[in-house]
């Protein structure tokens, strides 16, 4: 990218890629960070603590430390591409412009599997939990209630989404603080017999082994999925260029800290047990809270966990998915009606489609959490691998960058880590993922045979891509007068 283009603001660069500013720019870097934290769920370890405890021989914090080290490479790769290509399409845009439009199509198609199924997974999980609170109630009813709530919030606009994110993040952080207090009081007061705080809960040399670290890597990488959703709000960001990338890295580090803090204390309260039995593993964390405090607190923690997953997390996932559909539709890779915005400047039809698909899939996948999870993981990991390749090709091969650390070492290590995790994924994940890619190949070939463009726009700012919709009719220049006029006109249009 030329020096002139690198100095363009995010909005000016968007227009230089051949697109008009359509989504509302009202999301600050802080809003992006909050969104990322909500998407990743600061209290995520609660629901899977027992499973991870058993798999890691009681060293749950180690799992999340390994995950932080592993995923920081992918976060840095996202940051590099988000700064260079500030578009809402995430890996669809990054790979399409960083490598080749064909690669971009398949990257977008793969990540679409992740994004389309994530809301469904969350609704199914939340519905299962609600049945635990209200026995005898139908799971599908709870799932549809959560779908309706999130659809309304997202259709009301990005301002409503920002407010809801802040409220839910505050609630989750308050309960993290409450748990820390409960744990410290219990550990210092001897409430739980045999419980003690020790570094063995992070690193026990007698238990640590290469296979255990490898197993921890697979669990940990999948636990941090979600920070990438920040990139889908790039076209709504008001912050400086690179704000989305900064938010992704910060969100990953902050969530990792919260994960380690909570699981270290929970592991200490586990009182050195070898493993949780099968009938306790699913509610291990809540049982620990009950033992350390009271059943009233345990119920409150359980309810907050359900709301965090069924509303906060699913709401963020729905927003990210709708932006991906919007971007792919804008480049004519999906039906044009998904590109339509409502008066609040959010992709209305895309949001509704995600909601309808979620409602339908929930009825089909109720009780099949493992199946959905495996498919979600394949889509995300395949997309991440292509992302790492795009960093190298875009910056080193095409841009002649000599920043070997960020543009060669980081994507290479990230590619190897994600590749290892994908290679060791469940068989059903690989089979389902390959079938999905074959369907994508059929769609791609259909587009080609019917003469429909599979381009995703120009690889560098300054030319209008074949697939872009609604872009300017002339190539933008980088002169100060033209830039000023373009920006002013856009701002007037927004107001």
C-alpha cells in the first residue's frame, strides 16, 4: 500500500476501496473492547470448569495461559490486517484482498460456518440451562425467547447494542468480583476442608507432560474464540485506524487474566481432588460456589451464566454474523437483499436471516451441543489459517515489508498452532467442515458458470472492485481537497 493510502482515515480508506459509508460510525475503540469482552464471555470458564479440570489434571489456569500464548499470534495477525483493510468482512475481506479473491471466497465461506452456527450453539446451551432452573419447560421455548430478545436489540441499532454490552459486561464483572471475595474468604477461613492456594494449581511438575500441554492447547484455543468478532465492526468504528486490532489484543489479554484468576481460585477450592465424577462435572464450578458460600449464591451465579450466554454472548454473535453477511452480500457473494440497511443503519435483513436460521437450527440441534461445537470450531480454525497466510502475502510478498516479526514470524507460528489444533480436531468436525467446503466449491463453480462475479473488490485502495455495490463512480484521490469534500459529504449524509 502506498504511503499516501496508509495515511488515509478508516472512512476515507473504505471509500477508496470503492464503498460508500453505509453503516453508522459511532463505535469507539472502548466500545469495540467492551464488545469483544462480551463476545468472549469473561465468565466462560464457569460452565466448562469441571471438564477442563479433569482434562488438565487440576491445572486449569495453565490451560488458559497456554491459550493466551497460542492465540496472541492470531490476534496480532488480525490486528495487522484490520489496520490495512478496515472492512466489515473480517477474514473474507482480509484474505480476498490479501491473497486472491478466490481464497477470500473460501475464507468467507468457512468462517460463515462458524458465525452462522455460533448463535445456535449459544441458544441451545442457554435453553438447556434454563430447563435446569425451570424443570419441565420446553427447551425450544427458551431458545426462541432468547432469539427474540437479541433480534430486537440488534435491530434497534448499534447504540442499543453498545448499551446492552456495557450493562451485561458490568454484571459479569461484578459477579467475578463476588466470586473472588467468596473464594478468598473461604480459603482464609477454612470453609472448604483441604482447600489451599498453591502454584501447583498452575504448574505441577509431577503432572505436566507433553501430551497434557498438547491437550490443553486444543481446549484453550477453542475457549478464546470470539475476539475476532471485533473485526466485523471495523466500518462502524470512530477510533483511529488500527483501533479494532488494538481492541482485539486487549480483549484477549484481559479475558485471559480473568480466566486465570477465576480458575486458579476455583482450583484451590477444589481441595486437591483428582477429578470430578461424571454426574458433577457439568456443574462443578457452581457446586464449588455453593460449598464455599451458600446455595443462594450458586443459583445466582448459574442464572447470570445463562443470561451471559443466551443474551449477551448470542447478541454479540448475531451482530458479528449480520455484518459478515452484509459484507459478503455487498460483494455479491451472497443474495443482494442481505445488504439492505434499516433507518438505524444496521443490516436489517441480515439480522433477521440470522434470527430465523437460529430459530430453525435450534429446533434441529436441541441436545446436540457437541455436534454444533465441532462444526463451529472447524469454520473458525480454517478461516484463521487463511488469515495467517494473508498477512504474509499481503505485507511481505505484495507490500515488500521487512517487518519480519509481525509479517513473517507471527503468522508462521500462528499458522502452525492453528494447524495443529485443526489437525487434532474431532473426526466429525473435519467431515462436517469438508462437506461445508465442498458445498462452497459448488456455489463458487455455479457463480463462475453463470458469469456471476466472484471478485471481492480491488486489492489496493483506489480502484473499484467488480463485486462492490454502491461504490463511488470515480476513483478517489488522496488530495486534501478531495478527501475533505468526500468526508464532509459523508458526514452530512449520516446526519
